[in-house]
């Protein structure tokens, strides 16, 4: 951790700075610019001050109502998938085989959903869930359960949630597995000598050791589920009605569907601000954790 | 490592849950449309390669794969090239604003693509890059460059400082040290970072779709278009889906031990 102070390092960072600034700062400035203006087409813009922001945070207006409703849906969605994926991911990580070729096979299969393009994830579940041609939909319906994700709100939600669990639980599991693997065998031997129960081992050894990776997993899953777009868009298109319209879907509707630049820009900024706050927590967690293990880095 | 009772059953059930939808896609891709629509069969009774044949012979289909691969490769090369020196700087030196810069990079990795869709459309139209692979490649840099920096920084930090110092004492210039010594030492790290840049650019749809119209249309956008236009050609759609899974499935074996690391931005 004895980094030397060297301002010339900026030259090494400069390319990254320029590339990211080009694709982040410039567009963001456009967004800020739009968010203060109104347009009636023909590239004529009018100053609107903070009007859009006021409207955005007022549930009685059309924009505000849509934004807050989609925000609520999105938070509910994030909460549900976290409540399922985190415990399930831990259980799966604990169920990993100890050694041998099965470890590699399990790792590869676990990682498979993570590497599928997001729209194909949507397509897979769209096909899988259809009552007429999909295995899941067909089986459920022949069991007497009336399941149709196109017309029934609850079924649409269930499909989107199961899809997300299918898509991302592996991430939580892989992170936890990485955390578990870093526990030295001596810990378990000590626990055995002490006659600790299975639950005590989990609570006293494994959970504390997984703390950091779990926090990373929760934050990553929160952020990714908070900006989910492609998968629900492909499966349900935000419907039936608006029941699965999350913030990103609403934003794209306003920005690219209606070309309502001012409204979309204001929504973008608020949306980005929420992400930025969570991101800051994430960063603090990560850098604090990094500071805890300097001796490891030095020894490596 | 200590494990839990019934772990084999849990693992098997979970793996089946993961594989079943993928199996269904593969299954459908080998069926004819009549078989898909009229009967419910667990495996193709009249297996056909017709769907795949159509993708490989119809230019509007296979050009999508070429377009996607083009921007993904450009993006991977740019990301790794600019991220390598930066990763070294972050790992070895302290400089004005380094922590803020590191955080700023992370915040861009996490920014919702939907926020950038419209401004990117304006930006790349203004500089005449709209509907070229370069537009998508540059747009994807917003999340891939930070990712590459974060992953590579971890690997560079694993290289002992003494190696740098010895090299400089031996009279290596900085660029020569970088290419001849550092890069070979972290070759596996570069491979992992490249894999993740490739992957995240490959799976992204929203920006890729927004920034292209005809000439550079990615396969994912072609898939969505054909579904709505051709009156649901399920077999073809499934075959196209299977082909998009293959690149990831092929290289996954080589990075299986680094997957957690890549998804957690090199912090595990």
C-alpha cells in the first residue's frame, strides 16, 4: 500500500479519461440542457426552468404519476428478487461439490445464464412460458392452473421474477462460492474440535467470511435490477397495461417513443442521481474492504 | 470446505432449473414451425436444420452476427488498450484526484443505459457515426472501459513492485517495460478483462439498437424485428437465439475460475 505520489500518472490515465468523458460527460450535458427546456418540435426550444422536475415529483401530474408508479414497481421488483436470490444463492454456494471434475461442470453451468444476451434471455422465457408452445406454460395449464403472462398481471410479474432469478441467482452463488473458498480449512477443524453444530459453523464462520462478497452481491443485484430494461421488455413489453413497466422502460417510452426530450431528461437526471447514491455506498464498501487486506496484497 | 445436508439434490435441482429453459430453446430450434404450433413434443420428432440453414444463407440474418461481432471486437480492443496504462497508474501511484476518478469510472459502469440512449443518438448523429459499428463500440466503452480498469487494476496489484524496480534498474524504458514485462505477467488478467468486455458488449441491446438503423444492425435487434414482422417464426427465432449463446458458451470454460471476479469488478 506504499503507493508513491506521482502526478505524471495522469498521462497514463488520460486515455481512459478522454474516452469515458467523451461518452459520459458530453451526453450528460445534453441531458441537463434538455431537462430545463420544452420543445414543440422543429428544433425550437423554450426555457422551462425546473418545471419538469416539479412535475416529476408531483404524483398528480401525468409525468409524476407515471414516474412514481414505475419507481414503486421497480423498488418492489428489486426487493422481491433480492429476497429470493440472496438466500438461494447462499444455499447453492454451500451446495457446491467439494472437489473433482464436478466443480468445474457446476461452475460452467452456473455461469451459463450470465453470458446469454439479455434479449435472448427474454426470448427464452417468452417461449418457455407460452401456454401453447412453452414447456412451462403448457405444463402449468394442463395441471389446471390458469397461467398466461400476456393477459394476467400476476402471471406477468411471476414470469419476470422467475426469469430474473434464473438469470442472476448464479451471480450471487458464484460470489458466495468465491468467499467460501477463501476460508482456511483450519477454521473448520477448530469448529469440529469444539463440536460446533452445522448451523453454528454457518453463523460463526461462513457468514462473517461471506459478509463482504454478499454486500457486493446485494449492491450489484440492486443496481442491475433497478435499471432492468431488456428482459421484461422482450417478455411482457411492460404489460399487461403498465403492470411490468419499470423505470427504464418508462424512460425509453418517453424519450424514444414520444420524443418528449425535456421530460425524459428530467427523469434521467433523477434516475441517475439515485443510482449515483447507491454507487457511492458500493464504492465505500469496496474500498474499505480493500484497505483491510493490505498485507495480502503486499505478500502476493 | 464445509457443506450442507442434501446438497447434491439441491445442486442437481438448481442446475436442471437453469438448463431446462435453454434446452427448450435448443429443442425448438430443431423443429419445424408446424411441429411447434400443432403438437407438444419434448424432443424434435422430425429434426430439421432448416432454421439454421436459413440464418446462414439469408444475408439479412447472418449480417447481424457480423455486425455484432464487429462492434464487440472494436470495443474490446479499445477498452483493453486504454485501460491497461490506467490500471497500472491506479495500482502503483497516487495522484491528484485518483480516488474521485476511480469512483467516477465506477459510476459510469453503473449508469442506466436508458439514460444515455437519447443523448447518444444525438451525439453520434451529430458526428456522422450513427449506424456504424464505431458508434456502438464507443457507446459501449462507457461501461466496458471502467470494468476493464477495475479488473486489470486487481491483476496489476498482484505483480510485485520489485519487478518494476528491477526492470528500471536494468535500463528498461517505461514503454518497453510495459510491453515486454508487465503485459506477459498479467496475460491471464488481460484475457479475463477482454472476455468480460466482449461479454457485456455482446449482451447489451438497448444502446446497440438505438444507435443503428440498417447497415450496422446487431443480431439482437434483427431478432426483435423479425418476430414482429414475420408472424412469429418460432423455430427461426429459437435458432437465432441458440447461435447467440454459443460464443459465451465456448469460452466460458477458460474463465470459469474468474467469473465471480469479473462480475464483481475485480473485487473478489
